[in-house]
C-alpha cells in the first residue's frame, strides 16, 4: 500500500528538518506512541498502540534512517511486529522538504507499507481509512509543534 501526503507548515525549512530528524521531538506527534528508545543518531525503537478495525495492536518497531540530505530529504526503513502476533509491518518512507518562503515549508512523504498476518486480512479499504485517520492526526500534531 502506498501512502502519500503533502502539506505546508508555517516554519522555516531548517527548523522543520531539525524537528523531523530528531525522534524524541517528532515521536510525540505519532498517534498512539507509548515509548521511544533512541539507539543511535540513525536508529530508534518505538512502541505504538493503535486500533485497526476491531483489533488493537501494539507495534514494536525499529526505524533506521538510511538516507539524509539535510535539510531537504531523508529515507527511513521500519520493521514492526505486533506484541500479540496480529501481524507485521515493513515500511520504506521518503520525506522531502521544500522551502516555499522564509517561514513556509512544504513537507511531502511517500510510504510503501507492507502488512502481513491478521492485519493484512482487513483489506485495503479499512487499512487506508485507518492510515488516513492516523496520518491526519500526525500532521495536525506536527503542525501544532512546529508552529508554536
């Protein structure tokens, strides 16, 4: 499943970059985040609890930043497994930042998400709906933090 979003924030590109590259800053913007452990500057583990359809999942995920071109581009690879074995997730995501003006920045991301296990049985419609709802909340949280 491909997930893409583009939105603008009222903040300079460098501020956006510094925020999104720091897992301890961006982490709290993720809906359902329970825990984040920074392993090194490019690797971090998270625990995220969300509801997909009628199943609650608690994903233990490792994310690795595999490409960086500050302050314009990064790529991450994430692998997660539900604590109750409802499924696994593999995600490859690119994030691009474009300064539109001194205090306006466009953020776009594209994620290729592969889901296996019980979670995959929900079908694309339910997964897209859940993903869209989580994405919208993430964007709202991110904008709120960056525009403070």
